[in-house]
C-alpha cells in the first residue's frame, strides 16, 4: 500500500500545476476549430444524397444489417435448443465464421478482381453468404459449420468490394464523412433488427426465422444488383470522373 500514496500526491500536484497554466489568446491566424461530429455527418449525408450509387449501397447496407443482426442473435438459442448442437458447437460455429471472414480478407488482398468482373464476384459472394447462412440450420452440425465458414468467406468478399468501391468513388475530402455515415446507418439499425427478431422468436422457430432473414437478404442483393447506379458503383472506374452530382 505504501506505493499508492506517492502516486496520489503526484496526481494532485499535477492538477494544481495545470490549474496555473495559461493559454495564449486566440489570434485571427489560428486555425479554425474542426467541425463537430454531427456537422461531419450532415455534410456526408448531403454528399450521399446526390450520389445515387452510394445512396443505394447505404440503403442496402441498412436493410441487410437489420435482418442479418436479427438472424445472428438467434444463433445461440438455436444451438441451445437443437438436439445434437449445444453451446460447444455454437463456439465452433462462431469460430468457423471468423475463420471464413479472415480467409476472405486474405483472399481479396492477394487476388486482384478486374473491374468488369466485380459484379460477378459480388453476386456470387452475396449468394454464398445469404444462401448458406439460410440453409445451415437444416444440416448436421459438421456440415452446418462448414457452410458457415464458406458463408463467412462470401461475407468478407462482399464487404471488401463495397469498401473498395466507396474508397475509389468518393472524393478524398469526403471519405471520412461517408464512412461515418455508413457506420452510423449500419450500426444504428442493428438494435432494431435484434429487438424485432427477439419479439418474433416468441411465436416462430429460430430456424425458420434465420432462414427467412437471410432469404430476404438474398432478395435484397438481387434487387439492388439490377439497379444500374448500383452496378456502376460496384464497377467504378477511376479513369472516369467521380460523381459529385451523379443522381442517375
């Protein structure tokens, strides 16, 4: 205990020393204060409204996160209440998803996907992500865990393609604002999806709910894939001018 008291006196003395510090008055040459978080968010929102491809992507991400987060929260009760599964298998399933995500990131960092084939990779990866997540509860444990691993690879490839398109198509001074908007929209909708899935689980089987959530996500992927602004966004070409007012 003896060593605690000198630290307390040190902190107290430091506080007193800081109290006597004075800051020089601001001059006209001082740099302006950085904008607040909400100002950055509004600026990114204004930019996104006039960029149809990016706007569709954020809208799609919100829907996908709503149903995806709802399905993910149902995994634990599914494993706990299904004979032959159990909490240990749940840990293996979660690890398989993480391993698939890691492998997918490594894959996309090694393999360069040509611009004209990005949509093919996007759709095939989205199909693997949604279809395998929807079907794994209807298989045995080992097969189901393998399907989740492959689904994790597809999910990682989809995310990497989207992030690459955002980075390439967004003006440099707006990237941070756009990524903040994506994070707020995606993470903000997740609690609503979890609450809705929890309420629906009172009447429906978790297995059926998981299947339904990912089937809806599959339909969402297909819907946005047929929208021309979204396809142009995924296959964005750096040689073309960045759309500052491309409303497609």
